[in-house]
C-alpha cells in the first residue's frame, strides 16, 4: 500500500539493457536535479530575516 506522496522507486536493470539488440547505446535513467538557489538569494533572505529580527526587537 502506498502512502501519500511516496512513489515506487524505479529499478535499474543493466543486464536487460546490455542484452537489448535494438539499442546501440545504454541509456541511463537520470535522477531529477535538485534546484539549488544561488548564494545571492541566500544572502538576501538572511539579511531580511536579520533586519526583521532587530526591527521587532526594537519595537518590543
């Protein structure tokens, strides 16, 4: 039984791909690339959180 959001993992079968006559090359299944935010995005978010922290600390 599958839970919400969990998918069955694909199995890589190298042996069947090596014995396939119709394909000249082995096609590897690629995992989806993880989106990585840039350093500038992280720095800007950090500065905004720091500014909000000191602003709210001054208000209290």
